């Protein structure tokens, strides 16, 4: 993790994903909800992993506190130039046994930090990068190995693969491939007064002493007296055999290309002749005995001080990785670029769909003939909805899913207006025909039921007949109530005419007195026998001709007062 702002970066990436789902991607609502839930779950899980990893780093803080105290005693120039070596492996404790802190050693050429558990290599490297970002690029790994502690090749292979995975994780955390070195602590023969470091690198330059002159092993084996030369030649055979064993059983496992983990190829391999306890029949001694038939002397383990191989790491390469904050800025720019690209692609797709939908509505409207009034009106309503939507976008601004400079809805307003204005409504229905007024009914009254023979005065029992006639005749403005009297041909025509007129007048007077109809609504006429409705030669015909008829006749001045009639005449 180092000084990389994971939480801020995670929050920023989560917000970008949610913005894409909510505002840009053309997905149904259900899929948007599912995408948001999955994004929050993944973000929460990643945040939980980050928090748990932060808690795991805290237990290495005491080592770093001790390192900080020792760094304060060094000049700032050295603090920024000294390489930092993480010492791990099963022989780590022997290099820090005499140190008061037992975890950190600061020498004039490098800073050594003990990591006894190889699984904590990544945590320690991450904690160092986070607390001292200037150390980035100057961190290396020294893998210490005691082959006598493994009784089988399978256990050794498992331990080597664990280290390889931890080293790969540490390299990933630091942002570059951590340079590595292998230090083998093995019993090679009799001990000399001054322990010697032997080393070789990957270029195959041969085994040399790790001293100022880098003396070759062959030259060193021929120096000294006869006893020393014998011991050194024996040591030479054992060292060469150890080199073969390491190439076959250690380095080949660490650099196997069949594994998914990156190869670990040490910059150099160092070997120290030490006397320590181990498994009696371990894999290294078995290999030595099978190859050379030599056996190492059995000696008691002694407390031996092992010096750190400072010369081995003098040429360690220094990297200049990008700082965590700069990497975070670069990642944020990448996230922003991806967000912008996806948002623009989604916006282009959404605008294309908007154009297709409205263009389809316009084409459907134009295909409908104008005389298909119902279908045309339905299609017109669809165009009006589209126009209202575009007007809303014009007034309030287009939504984000159509924005980012790709909105094309304004181009569709003019074609929609033209189509809407071209609509021709159906012609109005023809006006209804004027109501035909019912022709006024003619009420015929039998004269014999109203009058005595030759008389014009109403009989006493004639009221019921007149009431029924009054119900059927309703006065109204513009209609004149005409009461006409008729007789048969019996008698004098002149006298019959006067009798018919008198009878009509009697009926009129009764209707005026009985109802509230004004006098101006009435007119009387006596026709005598001039308008028969039946044959006067028979008795039945003469009875039918003796009658009083009441009818309505159109008259503009009917049912008006005298004053109204005078005003009408003046006008």
C-alpha cells in the first residue's frame, strides 16, 4: 500500500462507476439497480480488505520505530542514499543475535531489517514505503537459507515457493522488482579462526571470496601451509558440490517458468561456513554423500556470530519508481479518461436513439393520409409529446445522458414544428336542420253540444268541452288564436253567417274569462255555410258542418299589448 491513497482512489473510482450507471449508460432501471448494488458491494469488499491489510501492517510498527530512532543519528545525506535490505529466511535470527534491538542494524553501507517470517515480507516493504517514501527504489531482499534444517526435498521446495510468492507480493507492493540475494549458511568443513564468505553471481564467474580482493577459490585453496591447503581443497570440493545442489534444488525452483509467480533470480549467491545444529540426515548432506562420498565431521553446535554480507549488496541496483501520490494521480487520470470515453460513447448512443425515435415518429406521421383523421390525430399527439420533451430540454437543459457536447435534439425542433403546423383538422359537421314546427292543431267543437238550435249563448253543460279545447290550444307570441264558427245550409245564409260569428264570439269570451290569455291573442270569424267539411244533403253531413273551430294562425303582432302594437307600427 505504501503512501498510495487507496481509500481516496477507491472512493473516486466508485463515484465514477455510479455516475456512469445512473446518468449515462442506456440500461433498464432494473439493471441500473443491480449494477449499483454490485458496485457498492465490490467497493465495500475492497475497502474491508484495505482496512484489514492496514491492521496487519501495524504489528511491524515497533520495528520501524526502532529504525526511526537509529535513522535520526545518521546524517540526512546517508539516510537518503543507504540501501535498505530486508533479511528473511530461516537463518535470519543468527545475523541479529548480538543486536540490542534484534531486528534492525544500521551500518555504514546499508540498513538491515530482520523479517524472520517470509510471509511478512510484503507487509514490511509496504510499511517502509508508507513511512519513508524516499526509500522507494532502494529496498532489496537477502534470502538466508540453512539447508540442514530440511529433511526432504519436498519441504525445501514448499519453503522456497512460499518465499517466491512473498517476494513477488513485495515487488508488486513497491511497484518494481526488488533485487534479491541468496545467503546460504551451511556446514562445509572444519571451522577456521576467521569465517569466510564465498560467493558467485549469475554470470558464472566462479566461486570467490567475499573480501576486498575478491580472491578466486582456486587461488585461495593453494595458499597457506600443507594442512591449510588440504583443508581448503576439501572445502573447495564441498563448495562446488553445494553450488551444483543450489542450482538444481534451490535456484531452479525459484526460477521455474512453469509457475504463475514471477521468477526470482538472485543477483549473487553467498555461502558461509557455519557450525550449527540441524537435521542429521538432511537433504544437503545426503546429496553431498551421494555425489562425492564425502561426509562432514560431526561437531557440536557452537554459538557463532554471523556477519552480514555487506560487500554482497554493494552493487545493488537502485530504481526510481514513481511515488504513491504520483501513481495515484496517474491512475485517477486513467479512470477519468475511461469515464469520459464511456460517457461520451453512451451519450452518442443515447442521442442516436433519440434521433431514431423522433425521426420514426415523423415518418409514421407523414405516412398517414390526411383523411385518416383518427390515426392522424393519434400520431399528432405523439409528435406533440416529442416536441414538449425537446422544449423541456431546451429550457431546463438536456440531461447528463444526452450531454457532454453531443446533444442533437435542437435540430429536431424545426421538423416537428413544420409537421405539427401541417395538420389539417377534419371539416366541421353540417349544421343540424332547423326544427320543423308542428303545424297548429285545429280543434273542432260540435255546435249542438255548445249551443241550442239557432242560439249563440253557451249551454250550461258545455264547460267540459270548452276546457278540453283550451288545454289543446296554448297561446304564444307570434301566433293568433282564431275562433271560427260554421253552420249548415239550413236557413238564410245571411242569418247563418251572423249566427256563426256570434257563436265564435261566445267561445272567445268564455276562454278570455276562464284563462289568463290576453284579448289580443284572439280573432273571431263567422263563415256560415261557406266552408262545409261534409255533404249538406244528409243529416250526418249537416251535423258535421255545424261546428266551431279553434286554430293557431301565424301573426307577428299576436299576443301583444296595445302599447306594443303602437310601438311596432311606429317602427
